[in-house]
């Protein structure tokens, strides 16, 4: 019997790719990652308006052709139509998993993986505290070995700082970034330790410049985007973590370590983000970043491994 295979369908957003790839890794089947780009009018229409028989792919999209996979994991609105069509063209054989709230009837999928803050329920719905991710003990161990030399000069305790940026609901201006940097400086001053900071693409050159200027001369390393991304290394080597509130993925990845996670609040937000952050605060997992040190413990997030096992069970695969 041929080995079972999987496809991961997403757009090119890093947060979507990380969740879907992380889940595919947890399932354990050989998989191909495919970036989905749509042609008009499908790029404009919501998935609920797509008729059957339409793949909708643009010429620069990764191709979706037979042999069809046994499992397709999709994340992001643009991947919904193609993923459903893959299942249809496979004669219904492909097991279809969607990550996040699809905003179409849930019966369209074999399994929907949604955060508790999405408030979805059903026989084919499994919920998570936050976003799925690729943080595992083995990956952290490997990253610690790789990046320990680059942080060896920083004093302990080490604080990893995960910096997001403005998005559709949160603001992050140079003035806000300056306040954040000053709080980080005060925090490091009280702990006597160093800061390992990794900006994201959304941070922007101006905000990153403010961080470098305000933290100049302190025991700080700020990744400049060159070479391999040290993100997992910083998570692995840190004694505590500070993360901006704008990314469910970054907060969830930080919480997968079991280390104290301080969340820096940015102006803005919405009800969905507030439900997510309230859940973690109420369960004693995260605390607001005030600039003062604190230590606490909690069970690390294990949602990705749990749901990977659930998919294997539903597909009738051995554990």
C-alpha cells in the first residue's frame, strides 16, 4: 500500500504557514507545503460564494494536481476554496482539516481547529487555547545549541523579547515603541540580565530604529535580519519572555515554553483578542508587562501535539 501523504495549503503569511506546518509535523505524515494565490474573481469573493468545481488558482500559485493527498491541512481564507475542491476531486477520500474560523458552515470540513476565543463548537471542532505552532522540546534543544554562542556575552537572567507591530486592530508608533524600550531597559536593570530581541516584519524600520537607539549601550542583542532566524534559539535560551500583544501566534509560541510570559499591551484590540488574552491571564499563564520582574510557572501549551494525535485517530492511523 502506498505511503499516505499530506498537503499544507496557505497563503504566504508567516503566521498561517507556521500553524499549518506545525500541525502537519505533529501528524507525522510526509507533506508538501503549497502557497495558494487566487485569480479574479475568486481572490475577491468569500469562500461561501464559490461554486463546486472551481480551483481558482492564479498562474503564480503552486499547482494542485493528482495524485491527491490523503490529508489536506489549510489555513487562511484563500486556501478554503482550493482545499474543498481537492477533497471533491479526490472523490471525498482526502481528509480535510481547516485551522481558524472558516466563516462558512463547519460541515464543509472533516475537522476544524479553532481557538477558544473563536467560540466555535461541534462534533468536528477541536479547540485550542491559542494558535498552533512549531515549538517542540526537540526543536528548542537544537536551537539552544545553535544560538548559545551568539548570546554567551549577555548576563543572566536572559529575557527574550518578541516584537510584533501594527496590524488591523493594534497600533505601534515610534512613541509607543520608545515607551516599550524604556520599560525593557528598566526591567533589565532590575533583573541585572540581558535582552535578546527579535523584531518581526511588521515592526518596521522606524520602530526597530527606536529600539536600537533607546537600548544602545545596554546588554542587548537585537537581531538584524541577517543569517538564520534566532527566534527558536531565543525562546530556548531565555529565562523569561516579553511579547507584544498583537500576535496570537507569538504569544502562543512563547507559552509553549512554560516560562514566564509578560505581554506588552498596545493601543487598540478587539473582542476576539481580548478573549484570548483574558483566558491566558485568568489561567495564570501570562501577565501584563509592567516593567517589573516576576516569576511563575504553568503547564506549557501542548495543543499542536494533541490535535495531531486527534487527526491520526480520526484518519484511522496508528499512533
